[in-house]
């Protein structure tokens, strides 16, 4: 029997083009059919960046390339990209057609690499994986083919860390999240290679990846492969925090773990943490009157339809700091089986007194139907995507859009990580409550 998947929340492997776009002055070059990159941009992209969207060079492979091969056309497109687009890094990515017919993009690209051109190639045929996996594949290829060649050195710089956290554009709030993560890590006394987004140093940061003392992975599973690769390649140990830290409790826990492992000045780190906590909880105290006055109109429980990193982090925050009870939680990132048990354990101990039921399911249609059948006697909060808007209306609940597609939100540097992200969650949830107060 044919199994249909409704409303997938990620793209094919070629979606890693967005990871390239997130690097300052980096350009993806697609060896794929016409429209592949545009479809990905429509799902994941919001804004073109330096050379994204309709600017991305593409071979637009057709019947001719399928029959006779597309290597010559790829070479012409690469030459054209060098002439037309002023970039610091070019990354050749393949689509399904190229990988099926077996075009040797390595041979085409290596001719330019031998000339010391800043170019990398990666096979990302859409059928090979989703973009969570291909994000790791592309980052590892950049490290192996570019960073290793142009690195500034391998001597470790004390206090320097590389951060591998959210997947750019797959997380619509990646830029704001990375800005906050960099801010708080620098606040406790570390130097930070954030690698992607507005706060990164572009390829200069990438060239110093081997010099970091530690790699910090802030993710349930996506990014772990990169850290393990760097550990084997440069001997760099890694710190793994398995979800996005949101709000006071979890952000403090994250910073204390990093401070302990890296051996930085603990008094300096604790001073920063204390200052941030005081500021965070001062704002929380200001909303006490609001919570008391509107207590009968606030969401009593919540559903999350998110990837594992967001799902765990947000569930902990909503329960432990805002007092909203968890209904069933849904993980929609096609989590590999080897990571599901540890994620399940996080939900089992979501607080000292409660656990939360979790389902790993990529079929949003089935998820929405399950939520519809639930008891909605009390007002509920759904944390999901724009596709849940009608569902929220049906059950009389509130919707916070955190997952792609965002559709009904314009995202610039908004983020939900850290202390500032926790406050933003409160503003967005209870702002909607006030707007629809009944």
C-alpha cells in the first residue's frame, strides 16, 4: 500500500544550498534540473542573502545533459560564476539528475582547486538524504577541501570554540539564535567561531576552525557528525548540549557545562551568568500581574510539532518556567534511530515531577488528525509551522510559528535561544493571547 507523507517539514539533500548561502560571501553552484533550487528556497528561504534565491548559478540540466552528460556545461557555469559573482567561497552541489547519470563533478571541480580557487564540491542528490544530514555533509566537505588547504594553522588558541548549532534556514530563526549563542558564550569569556550569519567573520573564521580548543554542538543530533569529524581530523574535543537552551534555567545549565569543560575563569563566567539571570527574572516578575489577571484565558497545555532540538528545549522552558503543561509532543525531523532513545529520555525527565509523551513522526497530516481527536476542553498552544494555522483555529487554540514553512511571519534577526530568546517566547505567546482574549 502506498504511504503518503503530508506536509514534510524539511527538504531533500539539495537543501544544503541554504547552509552555503548562510556563510558570508559564499555561493552555491547547482548542477541540477531547473526549478530545484527555487523549490527549496520557497520552503526554507526568506530573503536571498548575498547570492541566494534567483541569484544561485545553476546548470539547469535538461534532456541533453541526461543523455550526453553535463560535465562540460557545469564547467561553463563555474567559469561564469567566477566572472560574474564576487565571492570568497564557491560550493558545487548536485541534484538528482547529475547523481543518477554519474557526472564526475570532482574531476570538473578539481581542475579549479589545483589553481587554488576557493571552490568545493559535494554530491547532494536529493534522494540521498534530507537537508539535516546534507548540512553535515557540506560542512565536512568545506572543512576537508577548503579549510584544510587554507587554514591559518593548527596551534590551538586558548579559549576559542567552534559552534555547531542550528541548521541555517531549516531553523527560520537561525540568525538570531546564533547571535544570542555567540553573545552569551563571549559573555563568559570565550572566543567564538559562529561560522554562519551576520555575526560570523566569514571565511576567516572557517580558516581558524582547526585552531579552536573545543567544538560546541548545540543540537539533538544534527551537527554531531561534524564535531566527530573534527575530533578525528584535528584532535579537537567537543561539548554536546542536546537541545536548544531557552530561558533562564536551561541557558544557565548550558553555560555552566561549557565553562566547566573548557576550564575558563569560573568567577568571571558566574558573574556574567548572575547578571543575565537577574535581568531575565526581573522581566519575568513584571508579568506577574498579567498572569494573575488573565489566568483563565491562558493556554493550559501545549503541543510541539518541531525538530528534536527545538522540541526538547521549548518543552522544558514552557513547563518549568511558564507552567504550561505538555500534551503530546511530535518530532518531525526524521530523527535517525540511534538518537531517538536519548531524545525520548529527555522527554521522560522533562522536569523533576513530570514526563511528556513524544512521537517521532514525519507525517504532519497524521499528527494534525491526532491533535484534532484530543480533548480540547481547555485552551491549548500549538508550536509548529504555518501549516498549523487552520488546526489552531479549529480547536480554538493559539499558534506560535517556529518551524518551516513560516509563511505568515517576516523573520530578520528574531531568535528564541538563550536568555533573550526566552523573553521573546513569552512576548510572542502572550501577545497572541491578548490579541484573541475571550
